[in-house]
């Protein structure tokens, strides 16, 4: 009985389970997605993951989740349970490489309306099976060439994003004009060349048009927007438009909210004023119109803005606008968030209305204008929620407003390059607790940095080129996240504090041109992220600490101090060093052999020390070197011919892109967001700011001047200075292989021999100084082919012969370039190279008397000479012949009486 009961019980359980399974399958089979769509999704998953990806792991698997309508990134219609939306944003693993999607995989999805494939490295998109598609987003893929032909067949398409691919066929873009129902079109970021397709004005349903970041040229046709009455969003930024554009043609677009035209538009004239005094029908939220020729000769602030009351963002940078600051825009637009008029010619003081308070304002930038006067003392209460304030590069004066300390969420403050003075208020350092960037460079602030500070978020502090004094304040210790510190060119004194090592995130420290003394503290040894250290022009002595093992160091400036001893071996442990400047110290000894291991070195400056010995061959391993200064030392021996292996002047892409530690370029604040079916970029405020001396700077003597090279010029400059040592021997002709070098100085040595003929290969050279040596021979005539040569001197050598022809650059060199060479001749020297002229064969007609006198003188000398010779001959004859001698005496005696008579 028990066995039967248990058997019956088990049978009932088995049938119940089977029934439940049937119910589940029936439920999900009837109410879930269709089987062909489920299989289609699995096939699509396999394509996305080819060859070995793991994305979309929730698709498939357990029968309980067989309903593909419940899979992630899939949306089905509530009634038909058909797939209507696939949102596959950044699904494919980028390490799998590019892939091509055959749209036949989408054939099962007859009702698919929205397909989002944003950011999937797509290289191809083929097929003709998406007849119901309304939204297609292919933004940020790798499609290239022509727009896929399938897109032209999507007649129901309302939103299309092809932004940030590699389409460059402007003719295929015209195929989009057939999509008459299109409401949103984004083809930004493709580099498309050519003119704007005129047929775009056929897209009369367009609400959004983004053509930014391409290479469209020509004019912006006024007729382009005349029929697009529904336009709300227009972005034409970062193209190459030219000609004239009448902004008033947009005045009839009553729905327009965003107009964006920024970038380098120096050849584009935009006119916003008209003679009819017509007012626009729109109320803009965003106006970005910068870097163009705005309003011709009048250069006025667009007057139609006085009729705008809904603005969130105003960007009129770099347009040359004149007049007062239009702060009335803040009054009219109470929700204005960003106000940027930098790079214009606005004058006058910064003035707000009485008791003003603009609580929505987050970004205020009036930098690089001609604004004078003082900063309003109550600016902190006027703009209480400001996050970025930039008033740099103006003519502001007066003290630092204490009320700025009330800006609790301010993260960037740039007042650099003004005439502000006085002490830093304690309230600033206690109140601005969110401050990350503090840039006060190039003013007249004095006193010390306050001892108490609450700037716990501070990452970038630039106080350079002021008059701060005293010891470096411990108030900085609260800023533990400090990354860049520049106190250069002030009057700080005392020793460099050892607690400098308490900032583990520091990548750049500049303390140059102060009155600091003592030794380099061991605290620097803790700064493992440090890339730039500049202690130049102080009174720092002794040497570099042995623990100075900073493997990330790239730029080391210790020139013009009192450092002594051998060049420290610890420098050999800096493998990424780009610039090493030890000029004008008291180092002695020889250049160590390990110098050749610093293969990343671009600039080596050891001039003005007490180094001796020969120039080591190890320097020839520095194949990337661009500037080398060994001048004013006691080096002896010959110049190594292998220096021709160095890259002086050759194009160095790494140096072009590495001009200092990674300074920030801009910082963006997300603001006005435009609603769209496709991924229209959120509108950002670009907070562009930076230190006054951004990047690296190198001092190098060339063209008889002490020059500072920085910014874009530094990577272009190249030179070698071996002057004022005790070098001997001849100049290696191999140096002529340095065809791209710009400056060579070998003066003040004991070099002998001639100037190598190969020096005529210096095609890029601008300065060549060979003076004060013992060179002989002629200056190579072919050196007149050095068309870039500006400074040339061979003064005080033993050169001889004719100077090069006065052609090209050699026509500009004066006598001082050749003085001290007595055997040189030719212009510009006053020594002729021609021999003395012989007397002319045919005398001039007026020289008869001179000829007669010359003939008489010649006759008398000839007669006298002949008589003398005859007389001496007779005497000799009589001396040797006695018969004729006696006969002569007899004749004289016989006739003596007659002679007496």
C-alpha cells in the first residue's frame, strides 16, 4: 500500500511539473518575442562578438529568459511583442578590431524602428532590409568613403547620425537629400570636403542639422535655411567657410534655439545688423559665434541680442568686438550660464547694475581684452555660483577683491597678466574650498602666501612673475593634491623646504629667479611623479642629492646656481630626460661616460662651468640631441667627427608634441542639453585657460644674442656651441653633414686648418661663428649658397684670399665679420685683390712734357753707364799690356807742354 501511494505521488509530481513547464513555455511563447527574432538576435550577437568576444552575455541561455523582449538593450512593442528598438551602444569589445554588419542579419526584425550602433568600430553597413526604420545612429564608428547606399533607401527615416566616422565623399552626402521625412541629421566630425550641398534646403522637416568638424569650404548660402522653417539646432563649427554670411536670414526661423559657428573663420564675414531694424522671431538658448569677422568695420556687439531673453550660453570670442562689456545681457537673460567674450577689444571698467545677483552664471570669461579699472569689490555676491572666472590679459588694477572668497564652488580663477597688486586676502584661501586652478601670474602682488589655507582641492597654483617675498609658506601643505606649482620670478628667500616632498602628485615645480639658497632638499626624492623641476637663477649650492632617483623626470633646469663637484651620477638614472640645463654653475671634472645613455635627451646645456678634458665620444650616442652648449669651459683636444651622427635640426615629432609636462588645455562644463533621438553632443562650456608660461623654455646664445626659446619655436631651434674652450686641430669636414642645424659657434678656440668645403651644406643655418681661432686658407666660395645665414663671422683668424662674392646673404655682411685677417681681400674690406697696373702703351694726349723729361733722364743714365764701362776697360787693358802702357805715358809726356798751355 505504501509503495503504491508513493508511486502515485511521484507520478502526480512529474505530471504537475510537466504541466507547469508547458504553461511557462506557453506563456513566454505567446507573450514573448517571436522565435525567428530570438534566433536573429543570437545571430547578431555572434556577429558582434566575432571572433571571440563575450558581449551580450544575457542573450539566450536559460529557457526562463528565452523571451528576448526581456534581454538587455532590446525593446519590443507592448502589443505585438515584436522588436522595435536595439540600443547597442559601445557593445563590441574594441580589442576585437573593426567589423562589418550585414543588414541581412536584421531581416527578422520587420518592425524595427530604432537602431543605435554608437561606438562599435563598424567599417561596413550593407543590405536593404530596414523599411520601417525611423532612427539610425552610427555615430563614432569607422565607416569611410561614401555613405552606405542602404541609407538612401530608408524612406521613413526621421533621425540619422553619421557623426565621427571617416566619410569624405561629398557627392554621396547629397544622396541624403532624398530622405524627405528627415528631422535630425548629424554628419559632424567626418572631414567632408567641398561646398555645402544646396539640396539640403529640400529637407523641409529638419529640426536638427549638425555639420560641424568637417572641411566644408566656400560660402554659407543664405538660401540654405530659407525653407527650413522648423530648424531648432544648427551647428556649423570647425569648418573652413569664407565669404559673407548674412545672419539676418535666420531671423524668420521662429523655432531656432541653438546656433553654433565657432572655429578658425578668419575669412568669413558675418553680418548681424540690417537697415530694416527687423527683429528675429526666435528666442535663442545658445549663441556661439566666434573667430570670424563680425559686423565689418563697425565691430559692434550684435544688436539683436537686446531682444533675446532665454539665452543660456553666449560665446562671442575672438571677433574683434569694440565698445563696453555688454553686461546688459546678464540683466536681460536671468538664466544665463556662460558668458564668454574673450579675445576682443572691449574697453572700460567691468560694471554691474546695483544690487545685481546672477545666480545661474557658472562661467564668466572676459580675458584678452582692454578692460581697465578695478574688479568690482562685491563680485562674489554678484556671481555667487560661479565655477570658472577668467579675467586674464587685461589692464585691471587695484587690490584682490575679498568677496571672491564667497564663491564656494569656484574651481578656476585666472587673473593673470594684469596690474593687480597688494596682498592675497586670507578669505580667498579659506573660502574657495572648491578651487582647483589658481592662476595669478604676471601681476604685482606682494607679501607672502598666507600661512593658513583651506584650499584642499587645489591642483594648479601659478604665482610666478609677481613680488611675493619671505619664506615659502607652509600654508600650501593643506593642498595635498597639488600637481603643478610655479613660484618663479618672485623674491622668495630662505631655503627650499624639505616638506616639498609631502605633495606626492606633483609633476611640475618651478622656483626659478628667486633668492633661495642652501641645498636641494632630499624631499624632492619622494616626488616620484615629478616631470619638471626648475630651480634656476637662485643661490642653491652643493650638489644634487644621491637619492634623486626620479625616473619620470623629463625637464631639469638647475642653471645659474652655485652647484659644485662632478656632474652627479644620479642623473644617469633619468631615462626619459629631455632637457638637462646645468649652465653657469661651478661643476668641474670631465663629462661622464654615462651621458651617452640618456638617449631621450634633446637639449644638453653645460656651458659656463669648469669642466675640462676632451669632448667625449659618448656624446655621439645622443642621436636625438637638438641643442648642445659646452661653451666657456676648459675642454681641450679635437672636435669629434662623429658629432655628425646627431640629429641637430632634423624633424622630431616627439619633441614637437612634448614641450612640457601635460598641462591642461581646457576644461568643460556641461550646460544646455538639446533633446534629440540621436546622440547630439551635449552643449559644453569650454573653459580655456592655462599658465602664463605654458610649456618649456630654453636659453641659448645665437646670433650674438642670449635668446629664450619656448612654445612652438623651441622644437624648431637647433644649435651647437663649443666656443671659448681650448679646442685644437682642424674642423672635421664631417660636421657639414648637419645640413638642418641652425646655429654653430666654434669661436674662441685654437682651431687650425681651413674652413671645410662641406660647410656649404648647411642649408638651414642662420648663425655661424668661427672667429678668434687660427684658421687659414680661403673662405669656401660656395658658402654664398647659405641663403638662411643671418650672422657670419670669421674675424681674427689667419685667412687669406678673396672674399666670397657679395651675393644673397653675403651681401649683407660688413667689415667686422672679417676683421683681424690681414691677408683677406675684396669687399666689404678696403683691400683690393688686383695686382699693380703697368704703364699704358699709349700715353694720354696731355703727357708730352712728362715723356720728354723721362727720355732725357734715361739717356743720361745710359751714357754715363757706357762711359764708365769703357773707362774701366781701358784701365784694365793698360794694366795687363806694358807696351801700350809705356806708349801712352810717352804720348802724355811729349804733349804735356801743350796741355799746360
